[in-house]
C-alpha cells in the first residue's frame, strides 16, 4: 500500500484525536512511499530497528512515541537521535498510536478489562470519557476575515489539518457580515487608519479542527490572517454517537476514553484478579498492595479501575476498591492503600505488549495488503528473577 493510504486506514481504526493532549501520536519519520511489510512493537529500541532492517520492513508502528520530548538536533551522540537518523537513512517510516490506542473501544484498556472480568458479569465504562476532562476531541473554529483573504486563509488552515469531514477536505461554512473596530495609537491596522472607526465587509468562516491539530491550526491562522489582531472563537464539540464493532472497527464508539471502570455484579478477590492477570499477560508475579484490612482471598472487589502503562493519575478520577496498572509512584500507592483502594502493578510495558496480537489482527482487517509482523526483539527492559 502507499504510505498515505495505509496511514489513513490506521487512523480510521484508531483516531489520533483520542490521544491525550500531551501525547505525541502520529507519523514520526516518513520513509519509503510503498509499504509491503510493517513491524509492530511497544518500544522502538536499536535492537528492534535492526530487526526491522533485517526483515526489510518499510514501516514500524511503535506504541510508545520514539520522539516525545522535542529534539534540538540529530546526531549519533544520543540513542534516540541515532534511532531516528537510522530509520530515516533506511527509508523506514515510524508511526505511534500510544494513548489513542488506550482510549479507543477495543483497544489496550478494553483488552485488560476482558482479562480482569474473566467471563464474570460486569458493567464497564471509561474512567475519563473521550471529549471530557481532557478536552474535546474536535473543536469548531470560528474566525472573521476580509472577503479578499478568505480563500487563502482557508487553504492554509486546511493544510494544517482544519476542515476535514470524512473524505472531504477544505470544508467550511461562510456567512457574510461586517466587522467594526477603532485602532489606538499603538496599532498598525491593515484596513483603515489609526484612531478612526472602521467598518469592513467580512466573512464569518467556520471549520472543524481535531484537538490534536488545534495548536498548529491556530498558529497558521495568526500567521496567514491579514489583520494585526485576528478575531476568532473556539467551541469544544461533543463526539458524534457511533456503533461499536469490537472485532474490527475500533473507532467512533461512545465507550472511547482513558482507563476503564469495571463494576462487577458479584465481587471478586484480589487473589482471583491476580491469577487472571498473570495467566493472560504471561507473568510470573504481580506486585499487589491490599488495602488496609483486606485479605487476598476476601471477595472485596466490586469496583476495579484499569489503565495500561503508568495510569496512576486516573485513580483520582474514580472511587474503586482496587486499581490495576503498570506502575505507580511509591507514595501514591501508600496513599491509595490507606484510603481503601488495593493496588495491582504488573510492570509498565507488561500491560501493553500482550495486546499487539489483537492489534495485528485488527490491522490485517483494514490493511490486508501489508504483512504485519510482531517484533521478537521488543521486550521489557527488566525481568522478574
């Protein structure tokens, strides 16, 4: 498949707009135009990149973003920079879905939820619903622009990611009107004169913007708008209701969001939960911190919070009997236990890597022209001994 076509399919499965605002999801390195084989991994380390080169892949889908903090230079003095340089040199594209893959229905957190339920009846919902608390996934940008500059501004903003509705680009709504202003002595107006009341024919232009493109789009607006002080408004939007097809179509469902809250019909014990996670994730052991006064065999867990990776920040968003994640700060664990919440920790990437088989299955359904391979060199940096 052509790389742009393949990326479109990947994004249709897991929309980047579901990612957390701080995350760096998306295309990190653009390589060859055609993709026949792709490698899936959690961390793009040098051994994984060497494996990708050996297996002659044109795309690496790395769950964790290889470029997270801004790079100020590209040299061989740093391993992260070296990986990016080498991938580019070999023409290997690199893409990351990260927290979007956590949030989407059928993603990493739903996989962990099924493990925790073990066939028991339970109600499930996101801890933080997509479009709430962390910000809407789409924003309507309304701006006011002189008639003769509207087309240029619309085109520039569309290139930055605004105005995309389904398969249609450059989408906007435009209504004529007039704007008024009076510039002070400190201004340099594009239209009219300082200190004089002005009335200008303008368009009210509206465009949809994914939240993950909002900063870039507003920057383009300020750069390309002819006014010294462009006027614009931002309206957060609710997500359109969708229908879940958990086997293939992961996106567009009302269950999207970060973390999962499980309400068991019948309570389970920490011992049962521990055994379920160990078996499904292929682990020798978990770190379990029972809440004060709770025994491992006691059926004390009616509500369970789940978040892949380092999910401790979501604990404050839910009141649960137990919380499962990869890793948490020591003092946060102490506080949770003293406040009545048991903590189960499996290790950061050990909550994520087992999902790659399910991810490959879903990718094959939307892009069966590509040979999807799971890395054998990708592993947790530490081992249980």
